[in-house]
C-alpha cells in the first residue's frame, strides 16, 4: 500500500514539473485590465492560496499582458493589444509566452498562446487621393485599366471586400484577389470612346471593407482619352511562375519577357516597366530591363522573410496613342538550410540573475526548475527542426517542455559549501544537410541558505585573570565560524544570562557582539569570587537564525592585596596590654599572638617578629606560631611596664606587614597556665579631644548671621534718613520760591507790564549724582547753555573784577548760594539796574535772571535751576542812557534765536512773573519789557501740578 502511494505521488510530481500549453482568445484594442483567463483554472491541482505564477523573463513585451501572482489571472497590460502592430497583415495573430507555476516548491511551466482577433478599426485608404489614367479612344470595350491598390490594415472580412465607381456610361470597376491575398480593382471600359466628343472623364472610386459597421475610403480618378493606336503589345502568357532558391546570388536571371506588337515604327516598339501595383520592396529586389524585358535578381532574398513575390510587368508601345499589355510574374522562393539554430535561456522572472547566469537555492528539491531553454531555427522543414542536449554536470538535466522548448532541472540535492557554481553547455543542432550547430555556455550559481550553525573553535575556554583588575580589562576572545554567506554567515555574540552571587552575570563581564571579545565590568576579588563560569552564544543573521554556545571558565589569580590582621589579643588604637605575673618562671608561655591573612597560598603565610628586642631580652616570639615566651626573671620587676613593637609579615611579593605595640605589665597575681591580661590602653592623663572642624564651622556660621543682621539694620536706617531729607528739602523749596513779598511794586492803572520779568524757577535739591537738564544764561552780549550740574557751581556774587561772570574764581560753588544771593540783593535794595541792564549784563552788581516758565510738574529726578530768556526784548528810549546799552531794536541774533527755540522745546506750562520793586532814583521812564509766553505742547506730560510755582 505504501509503495503504491509513493508511486502515485511521484507520478503527480512528474506531471506537475512537465509543461502544459493553454490557449486563449481575445479581441484587439481591449481596455487595460480586461481579464483574458485564469491559469489556476487550468491546473490539475486546485490549491487556492498555495500556488503562485510568474512570467518568464524571455517575454519582452511584459507591458502587453499581466499575470497575477496569486491565481495566474491573465489581463491586458497598460500598452494594450494592437493586432496590426503585433502581426501586421498575417492572417492569424498569436502571442506566445511562458508562465511558471509554483506549488509546494514544485515548478511547472505553462506555455500560453494568446490569439489576438482582429476588429474593424481601420478604414481602407488609397496611396493617392488623385489618380490619372490614359486610354486610347480606339480601345475595345472590356479593356482593363489597373488602379492603385487600396490599403486596409485589417485582415479577413474586415479588409477590403468591394469597390465602387461613380455612375457613368463608359467605365465600370471590377475587384480581383492577388496571389498574396490582397484585393485590388481594375477600371473596365464598358463602351467605345470618342475623344472628339469627350476627351476626359473624372470618376470617384470607393473601396469598402466587410466589417460591421463597414468603413470606406475614396479617391478621384482622372481618365484622359488618347488618340487611336491600332494594335497593342501582347505577351505569350498572361501569367508566369518562377522558382528561385533563397541563396541565389544577385544578378541571377529569372525570366526573359517578350511582348509582340505588329505595328510598325514607334507604334511597334515595346517598352517594359513595372506597373504601379508592384510594391517598393519588390522593386528593390528585382530589376526589369526596359528594352529587352530581362527580369534579374538585384539583391539577396530571404525565404524566412517573404516566400512569394508578385510582379506586374507592363509592355507599352511608343505610338502617338500608346497601347499597353500586362503580364503577371510570380516568383516563389525555395528554402535552403542557411540559418543556424538560436538558443535562448531564461531564468525565473524576478530572480536575481544576470545575462548567462541563473541562480538556484541550495535548498531546492530534486527536479526543481532552473531555467527555460528555447531553441529556434528560421529555416523550414527538416532544416528548421532542432534538437538540444545539456553537458557539464550530472546534477542537472534537460527535459522537454513543448515543441522546441526545454527545461533545465536539478537531478540531486545541492550544497553550496561543496560546489558553489556549475558551468553548463547547451548544444542545439538542426536536421538540415549539412546540419548547423550552436553551442551556448550557461552558469548556474547556487544561492546560499542558512543551513550551517556557527561553530566555535573550542567547546571550552579556560582563562586566568589576576584579581584587582581595572574595570574594562580585556579577558579573552571567543571565535566562531559560519561557512554560510552574507547575513547567513555573519556571526554575533551574546552573553547568556545567569545569576552569580545574586547578581546577573552581565554585571560582571560584557561581550563585544561583533568580535567576541570579553571584557570585565568590575574589579574581581579572589577572596570573594574564585571562578566565574559564563556561557557565550554565537548566532548567525539568517532566517531562521541558527546558534551554538561555548563555556568560558574565568579563574581568578590571587594577588597579595590583604595585609595580616591581628585578631588576638584585641588591639585598641594599635596597642595591646598583656599582664605578666612577677612569679612567672623563665621559658614559660606568656601570650600567644594570633593573626590571619585573607589572601591564599604564600600570600597568607605569616611571620611574627619584634622590631626591637625587649629590654634585657626578657621576651622572645616564635616566628611561625606567634608564641611569646618569657626568658628572664620578673620577680624584681613588679609594677614595671615593658613595651615592644610587634610586626606580622606575609610571604607575598611584595610582602605586606602589620605593626602593633604590646605593653607587658608585671603584676603580683599568681601565674596561670595561660593567663593573659589584655585591656585597652589607659585613658588617664589624656586631654579631651575636640572636633576642631566642627567648631570652625559653627563659628563661621554665627559670624555670617551677625553680619547679615548688621547690613539689614544699616540699610533700613539709611532709607529712613533719605526719606526725611527729601521731605525737608521739599518744604525749604517752597520757602525759597515764595518771594512774592519782596516784589510788591505799585504799577500804573493803565499799564500792567512795567519792568516785568517772566522768570521760571525750579529750585529742587540735588540728590546724589542724578543728572540735571541744561541751563541757558545770558553772558556778555549773547546767550550760553551750560549743564545743570555746571550751573550749581556758580553764584550771584560779584568778584569785584568788573562785569559779573559765573566763572569768577571767587564765586560760590553752591547752587543754594545763588538763590540766597538773589534774595539778599532783593531784600537790601541792591537791584539798581534797569531791565535792559539785566538782560545785557553790563552791570557788575546785577544778575540776569531768566524769563522762562517754570514747570509746574516736578520731575521725578530733581535738577538744577533752569534759566532762559524770552525771545524779544526792548531797550530804553532815553538817549542819555544809550551809551551803556546796545542800540535799540536789537535784531534777533543767533544766540537769541537758539534760546527761543529752546524755550519752545521745553515743556513749561506756567509762568512766574517777577515784578521789580520801585526804584524812584533810576529811570522812571523806562519802557516795559515784554516777554511772550509760549504755552507748552499739550501732548507732553511732566507730572502732577503742584504749588511750587506761583504767579506773583
């Protein structure tokens, strides 16, 4: 039963691997995406979802037909199907291509033949829209005039089927079928012509095809009637057939035509020529001598290209009204074995294959498809029959798929690691005589599969590492090899996670995934961990991944890194006291020193010794055991204290030692077999030890706190004093400005402007180094502008050196002095100058006050007093006083103009008018000095209005 099932399965697999031919039909000009058929329906095994279909690479017109991979559905591609472009005038158009189906790693070749059926998508057309014919008037009824052949690219019933000519009484049209299957028409004379009655005719020729709906093409025929010629040339045969081998050389004679015309003279001379129906290709291949009528071969012909040629030869006399006759020559070519077979090898479409190279997986099963071999021969008959064979290696064989197509299949399992490449030879030979042979070299490369796991060089690695290694120290490198290629052979290493002393092993060591180098992540201590076992896994990059592992044993090597530790007797601050009875006999055991070393081996072997020999050589110590023996007599040493320095040294390289002080106190107690008195060192007489750093920190913290409290207290006090000074200065400012009681003069009722000065005072105290606005003053005979801080340096006192000048060396540097001097002059009646003198500044006892307007809005930043003169002034009219002043009607100088502009620019919106007190002894007829008041722009804001400035 089992053997029967195996035979049945083998038969099914063999049937799947053999080729199958499927035929479909579809109309041309179908829309892209139109479904033609489904290959899955043609398969003997119905396994939806398990089969896949691929188009072979040899099919170059992949844009014409698309194959769906899931079920092999065939549909029209983006380029569409045009039968005229694919097959021309061939009566049958078949598009052949190959598809490979895959089912359970078994490949099957499906040969598809798609017949593209013609539709009536082309209308008949004539080569020229206008045709001209000549006919003798003596032509007998029934004379045929050949017309140019109309062309219709469709075939069959869709090609030209009939011709029609416009209605007339002399000409008709008859359709004929040529040897190559084309339809043509002749214009037939129905009745005799009379050139004298009608010398020409114009006819409309219509060609119709047999499609539904039918298409047609038209042309205009002009027939010119010639004068009569009695006899026409005649051929011995109206049709002649000639056979010509395709390998005939150019110049070969095909036929010697001879046409006879019984007329004499020019009417009997015959000239030969091809008719208008002979195509240009035939005119290139054949030559007709116009005098002799010899038909020869002009160029080589090819049977595989065209097998039959039809030549219409026209013989015409040279009469006044020439007459002609036509003879049809049919040339048939015979095949010769002149073409060698052609070999085309195609791998699976989409496989990574180059020209002449195919790839097959090393996991492919036996009889797996590798490539398709197609052999063809352009010859016919036995000359075109080809047989193929495969040479090179017995792992591959050639199986016939269909007709002249073969499949290269595997015959055994492949192993890329043993044989990565095969060089095969395909031989194709035809059956001609003599036969032609074609040899083609082909390479099959075995693609890699991940079938080999990484292999370590050693199954066990043992390595020794000294303890106290620095973190990151190199330990060793493990190496694994994978014979596979690419990602399948790329090995990566990783550490398999385990627990070591309660911690993951990945916290102890790390592995470089690319090189397999192992590094330590921490410092190893032999006394804690003597050996570390870790397992390294090597994994390749294939799919699925394969891996192997190896064991690495890391053994720690002890280093002499631990000094000996004395454990008995107990030490206090490196000192031990041992009581010894004064009655102890010599050579008795007094004490036993016990010490230990955490190291191992020679590093833990200890040696005991005294650095200094005890006094009077009373005590000795065993270097190996640490036993202390009494050598002398202590009976007279009661209460004495003997001090020795004990050292314990190991045997490491370099050796480490521990030193301790041992005090032997002689007591009166009775000796015992092993009595040792060990107590801590006495604390008596030792001063109390203070923690000095803590005391320093506490003192510094208290000092910083006191300093911070002092700074805050001083800042608060200064702030309060500053506010008090501001309030005091503000109150004194009001007292200084309020001087109206000094300027109460009597004015005449008709005039309100006598000796008027408009002067604005802004007297504010100076705080610190706050900036003050500039001040404009009258000096000499012009205005000058100085900074507010400079103005504070000048006073109104005269230096006694002529004209008053603010730059006098003895002038007061206080701004308050200027104000006090002004008030003093007013109170003492020393204001002796006229208004003009005050403006011009020629009196050394006068001070020139400004005539600006005070700012009623105090600035947030106090400034020095401002002093500006107004734009226009007037001089006294007394000619006796003119000597001390400038001429009247003083023009506006540049200095005055600048002051005027400055006054306009400053935003003062209130004016203080100072009226000079009456001076009966001086100039009672002085004219009033008018000072214009310029209001400040309304858009400027200078602060809230106060009563600092008043109008007096």
